[in-house]
C-alpha cells in the first residue's frame, strides 16, 4: 500500500533523512521507533508533503513526492501530528465535521468516534480549547478518521498521557486494524508497539537500523540497547 525507498529529507541545509526505506501493507499496523531526533516525525511529515524531500514515496502505486499535503490527503492518507492541531475555538463536533470529506457521512461517522471515545460524546458541545491533553488527542484521532483514510499516519499519540488514556488509544488503533485501515505509528512506548504492531522499524541517525516482527525485536537485545534504551 505505502512504499518508501531511498528517502532523503532536508530542513534548509540540514540533511535529516539519509535513505529511509519502509513499507506498510493494507490493514497493517507498522510502528516506527527510535529516540528523539532520529527522524521519525520527519519521515511522517515527508510522506505527507510537509518537508522538502527526494526519493520514492508511493501510495497504491501512485507517486506522492511533489504533491501538496491536501492532494496527498485526497489519495486516502490521514495524518495526526504530534501537536494534535485541534481548532480551540470550535466545538468537538465542529472539529469532527472538519474532518469529513465533502461534508458527507463516510464509513466512519460521529457514532464511531463517540463509541470509541465516550468522553467526546459527553463534551461534543465544548470548545476544543478547554479539553484536556488526552481529550484533545482523542479528538485529533477521531477527526482524522472522519475522512475515511485507507492509511493513517499517527505521530506520538500516547506522549504525556495517563495510562488509562493510553489504553483507550491502543484499543482505537486495534479497531482501525479490524476495519482494514493501515497505520504507520510513530511511537516511543516500546510495550505499546510490541503489543499492537505486525512489524516494527527502528530508526537511528536518519536511517532505518532494524526491521522485523515484535518477536524479532524482543530477541535483539543489542538493537534495543543501542537504539532505544535511555
């Protein structure tokens, strides 16, 4: 479904990604792990056309490099940035409506969002700016799904959240897989990635340094020690 080969990305004169290769299959959860600053978020932003890059990025065999973010989104990709980017002056329900394609109901609707995140139903008329960090994260995830993406790129959804909310988000991600929505998950919590992923990439210094199953990563003490553990 998603194929990335020899991806290089730049911030001005800074060369951040050095030939990243990865792929995500239909209905697959793939986690991208690594310490801060190794290029995980830059990889996600490059796929969505938000960073200057070169190389091959294809979604369903269609090239994405050179397209604008909204053109990429129309191909069937959804993106949840680490910053969440909810609209604070709009209500929860208004934020969800903004995620809809052509403002018409799709496969994912309000009831799906409210079923998975009951607190959003309770606060549907509240402004997003008064929500807690966890509630804003749930809103950002649900809003992206209102556009019925075939692949969701989700950057650090559990960062700084309480364990109960982390579990809700893990269930949400597993629900996406059950719906055959592919996920590229940028994550730091190793246990979450090991539990819900089918495959894992580990990045270091702007490159992929490991690719394998959760079981294979568990067996690689050297990889975890050198590239993941603090």
